C-alpha cells in the first residue's frame, strides 16, 4: 500500500500510524 512512501519519507505521522496499527 504505502511501503515505498514510508521508505522514502519516514515522517512522524508514519511512526504514529505504525504505533496505532502494529499488526499491519
């Protein structure tokens, strides 16, 4: 889905989303 985006731009929002959805 947004794997490339996270690799190119690891922003704070991505970190927050990961913490919110550690299952995905």
